[in-house]
C-alpha cells in the first residue's frame, strides 16, 4: 500500500468550504423572521458541522496511519478491469 500521509492535509479544503457555507446559512437563518426557516437553517448548519467533523477525523486518520480506509476497495475494483 502506498503511503499517502500528506493527503490527509487536503481535508482542510472541504472542511473550510463546509464551515464557510454553514456560517452563511446561520447568518441567513438569523435574519429571517419565519421560525420554521430558522429551525431548518440551524439543522442544515449542524449537518454541515457534522460533515466537517467527519472529514476532519478522516484526514487525521490518513495523517496518522498513512492509508485511506477505501484504498483496498479501490485497488480491488481496479484489478477487476
């Protein structure tokens, strides 16, 4: 298996994107007057935070172990063709 430690740092890009989007979702949710839309905006923001945390954990895992969890599956799928 190849060592891909440095690719764990690439997780910073989607984490930053998700957190930026969640900021603007929360900003829009706070400016609206509809209570249901505020709840939905907060729900979307929390889901984006959860996605960011998952990507962060995966990036740390790749940095520590040096392998991606899906790498064996990808190698198997490419060996079939």
